């Protein structure tokens, strides 16, 4: 049986919020790629879109939270749902902040690192992407959450491995780089990797919520 017995405004807002998170992930991936390949006009468009998505997501989250207080059916799980929304909203904040840092600091990234950076970006965003169907499952079919969050942990581990490989390559193989440039590259790798860590927190929250729903 569906968690919501009817399609209502709150349900639609929750769906729209998760879709906005998903859209922000796509924009972030494209933005990193455009920066790496010096497509600066397209990158600036990505940055403007990301800023709007962050604002939209924040407004949606607050509207949903206000709606939760008016629904008596949410009394028991209201706190958990709000924590879930906050964690997902935090991911959008990270996406916007991280993309903005590329524009502000303009890190020098050697072209031979492009593939490594894109792979790290892909794995970290995939970790987040897999939280979305898991989060939607809580409202539709809670019994499917466990299977879906398993993928989150997988991509998080793969992102960790890729981040280590990238940083090891920078510090062990790229002797032509200044130490300050190596530190700068590590800094940006850590920021991208942080997305996968944030996804793990969402998965942990969903796991707790799933157990509570079972009792």
C-alpha cells in the first residue's frame, strides 16, 4: 500500500524537491566537465542554474516542512522526515558551494587529470543519485529502501578509492607541479568526495527510518 493514500500537495512537493536535487546533480557534473575543458561560457551558465536550483530547493524544503505540521498523519515520523529533507538540502548546498569554488579560486588542473577528476565526480554524484529513489521509496513502498541504499554505500566506497588514487597520483607522480598546486588539487578532490560522504549520511538516515516504519 502506498504511504500516501491520495496524491496531495505535500506529496507533489516532496517529489518536486527530490527531482530538484537530481537536477542539481546533473548540472554539477556538467559544470565540472565544462570547467575542466575550459568551456567557461557553459560553465557560467551551469553556475547560474545551480544557484537558482539551490534557492528553489530551499523554498521547497521550507514549504514541505510547513505542510508537515498541518498533517496529523505525520506526527509520529515528522522529525525523521524533516531530518531527511535537511540532509538532502545540504547536498544541494554542497553542490552549489563546490561549483562556486571552481569559479572563485580557478584551480589549475592539468589535462592529464581530467579523466580522474571526472571519474571522481561521477562516482560521488552517483552515490547521491542512488539516495533519491531510496528516499522516494520511503513515501511509496518502504520495504524497498534497504535494497536501494545498498547502492549508496557501494558508490561511496568507490568514490573513496578514486579520491585516494587521484591524490596519490598528484603527490607521487606529478613532479612538475608546485606543492601549493598539489595542495589545491587535493582540496578540490576532497570537496567532490564530500558529496559521497553526505550521501552516506542520507542512507544512514533512511536506514533508521526504514527500521522505525517496520515497527
